C-alpha cells in the first residue's frame, strides 16, 4: 500500500547507480576495448616464454584493467618446475 | 586549419543534435567560421533544429557521389553569416556514405572553416565510426543516468582505438558534456552527480547543461538555443563550454534558469 509516508521513506538511489556502474564498467573495459591489445600481448608473451620453457597455452593469462587515465597489465603464467630442479629434488 | 569535433554519445536522445547546433552557433557568434555536419543518414534532424529544413537542396551523399559541389550543398545560416550546415541524406542508403567519401568532404571542409562539428548518429556502428573517424576533438554527450554513462564509456574506448588519430598513435582530445542535468534531483540523491559521472568516465569536463524547457522551445522555432534564448541557463552553459573548447579557462558552474528569470522577462518585453 502506498501512502504519503512512502515519499519520506524513499531512499536515495544515485549511490546504487554509481556502484553498479563502477562494477559493470570495470568488467566491460577489461574485455571490450582491450581485446585486440590482449590478443597481441598474449601471443608475444607466449612466444617469449616458449623460447625458454615449455608451457601450456592455457597457463598464460593476460589481463588489462583501466583505472582512470592509466591501465594495469596483469600477466599470470603458471610455469612447470624446470627439469634440472626436478632431478635435483628426486636425488 | 580547422579543428574537427565529433559530438557523440553511443546512446540516442541524450542531446547530441541539440548540442551540435548550440555549440556551432555559439562558436559562430564569436566570429569563427563553422560548419555543422549531419552524419545521421536517414534520420537527419540537424536541419530542423537549425531551422534550415526548407532550404535543403543537396546533401553530403550528393557531394560524395559527385552530384553536387560542396559549396552547393552547404547552407548558410539565416542569422549568422559564418555558420553553415551540411545536411545528411534523408532518402539514400547508408552505405552510400563511404569512408573515402567522408575523408574527402572533411578534408575540403578543413580548408575553408575554423571548426567542423560532426553530429554523430546514435549507436556504435558504422555511422558513428565514420562521424568520429577524422576528429581531433570529441565531445562526449552524457546524461546523468546509468545507460547513458555506460554507452559513453564504450564510445570513449572506440575514440581511443578506432579513430584516425588513434590509428596514427596520437591522442584524440576527449571532453565530457553532461546534459539534461537536474541539480535539485542530484542533491536529493536521486540522480548521479557531476562528480560521480566524472569519477566513472574520467575524462575532462567541458560543461554542464541543465535540463531546461528552453531547449524544447528553441527546437520548436528552429533555432539553436544559444541564439533563441541567449540568456537562458542552457545557452549560458553552452557558451561557457565553447569558451573552454577555444582554450579559455572558465570557472565551472551549473547555470540556473531561476537566476536569469528577471533578465529573461525583461529581455522578452523589450524584444
Ligand atoms: N538540456 C536539455 N533540457 C531539456 N531537454 C533537452 C535538453 N537537451 C536535449 N533535450 C531534448 O532531448 C531530446 C533529444 O535531443 P537530441 O539533441 O535530438 O538528442 P540526440 O541527437 O542525442 O538523439 C530532444 O527532445 C531535446 O529537446
Ligand atoms: Mg541526433
């Protein structure tokens, strides 16, 4: 039931709008605009790593996050333990 | 050499056409030679907002296809002799607007004007991309409302990657024009505040245009609001925005119609 009192009970909604936008856009920015850049970076990073170690393609994650006027580039590589170390450990 | 400005937003109905006309007229009032270019093929409106709809003979597609010279298609404003309109085609296929054709028209406009203002169609498709492609400066028109802010964010990403300047590795100047702002509602917490939108989009602010009935009145008579009601709140806000666009430092304010009420009543009686 709506009454005149509802007018006074109503909470401001702009804060919620702001929060929802911030969450949504941080996701959309990471995916949409930077897609091309991420693909290039990922391929080149993979090539550099492959020169030194054998890694699975799925083990290389590249993310770009825009914060204000700059971006943070996150590279996450899960590397196998080098053979030499494995051998040393088993001795 | 002209500066090419794209007035863009992603979302439709936020005030791009209104702003193109108002900014163009305000620039011309300051003595600059200005061309406003309608990129909204099939949904042209800039001619109507400028009050030139009955004088359209040729449009940009006629120029691109060699059916008319640019000078034949340009319509001189009745009130300001340094303000010109290049209309969009209302009947032709959108594909007739080619990238190469647009490049030629913009290059020719650069030769004879100080400012070329491109009124972008809504959306993030080909038409919007063509309108922004040659821009040196982008005016991102945004309403304090979630879907408009989201679309502006998307457009900013495209300005940074899909324009000629971006492709050359140069930066395109981007400015936020916050329109249809209602300060009372923002203060009540029912509308995103200026700072909220700035925080989220993080591009410099060109101006805050208040929600005002003067905008509708100006469109009814077919005159940019800066010409039809020069002392009204939106007109003052657009005039300040133009001064900033020209590089002046102008203190940011949100003009209100209430302050100008006396002046407006007085102005009308005299006129
Ligand atoms: N500051 C404002 N105050 C009130 N109404 C406005 C304002 N700016 C734009 N409008 C109205 O919003 C509608 C859409 O404006 P328009 O300039 O055609 O947007 P777009 O070109 O982005 O689609 C029009 O009816 C116009 O009169
Ligand atoms: Mg429009």
